[in-house]
C-alpha cells in the first residue's frame, strides 16, 4: 500500500495542478509541501478538502493507495466467494480467517468466517450452527448506523434472518442509508438488497412484508439508468398485488421487455426462480 502523501502528490501532478492552487483556501502551500514531501500529519478534514478539490472520491483514493488493487480486506472477502464451491479451499480459507482473527482481534475476520460457513452449509443443505447466525445478528444490532459493510453482511445472510427481522432492520437501519444514494456504490447495494429480499420473501410467501418494502424499491428505481431493476420492481409488485392468484403468464410483458433491452440473464433467472414457486399447470 502506498503512503498517503505520495498518492496525493501523484494525483495532483497527474492533474497538472500546482501546490499553490491546491492549497488555496485549505492550508498554506508550505504545509502542503511538507505533507507531500515528508508525510507530515494533516487532519482528516484537510485531506478530504484536498481530495474534493481534485474531484476525487474516497473510493477512488483508496483504489489509488492500493496501486489499483483490492485492499487486503477486500481481497480476503473475494477469496471467500471464490472458495465457496471447493471444500478443500474453503477449509483452508476458514483456517486463514481464524488465524487473522486471533492475531488481530478484528471482528471483520470472524464475521466473514461465520458468514461463509453459513453460505457453504446452505449450498450443501447442511444445518448451520445457530451461534454463527446469532453472532452476525448481535453485531448488526450493535451498529446504530449501518455502512456498506453491514449492509453487505445483511444482504449475504438474508435467507437466514426471519422475515420480521428483515423488515425491522429495513425500517431502523437500511432506510437511513437513502441519504447516501448519491454514491453509486450505496445505490447498487441497496438495489441488491431489494432484489435479494424480494426473492427471499416470495420463496417464504411473506408477501405482506414484501408489500411494506416495495415503496422503498419504487423510490430507488425511478432513475432510468436502473431499467432492469425498475422492471424487477414491477414484477414484484404484480406478485404482491395478485397474491394467491398470481401466475407467471401475468408477467410475460415484463419478461419480454427485459429480453428486448438486453437483460436476458435477468429475465431467465427471474423466470426460472418463479417457476419453482409458481409451477405452470
């Protein structure tokens, strides 16, 4: 990982910005010079102002710090996803997470261990140790304001949380995240939540709870850039409105539009899933 001052200097130079210009209104040019050359400390507020003046987001800055690579924690998370379908790799992965947790006492690694153990048990139709689900639940309950990590944990573990808990978590935590939706990362994660929760609640036939969540999905999908999500919302609404009388033929038009717009994989996935819940006669 690069040093923060080195990355700031390189980003400034890449944009052909002078130190005088970048420092103006934020700090003295001398302070910026000392920071860039020697790594002298600056406040978080000053760093954020510098990045903002260069039109660089925190995510982009973190990417630059890691030389265009995932951070260590991000790479560990991705390793867990790639090991899900290989029993030997997955065991080695869980051992690595345990070692990291023991050496750092960072809950992140133990949370991943619980999450990926649950996921593997689900794939193999093996019963899950309830203590691992409870550990995830306790952690989420202790965080007053969720960020992207908490939302990712919640979405990945949706199928193991009771429907009422999902609804309450949306009301008390996820709905607060709407103020961050100008950031596309949050927007995409929230859409992932609605898409996954829709399938989860339909599978459970908890349509009354899905009905309470749909207004939030409706709000997020007003942007034309999210056409496939908008059509998915319309499909979920038809299912909720029809209730016990729903038939897949009712969404033929929506599936056709998805295919026409190039979202064939989305249409196929939705149709295959719904056919398991509402088999045609």
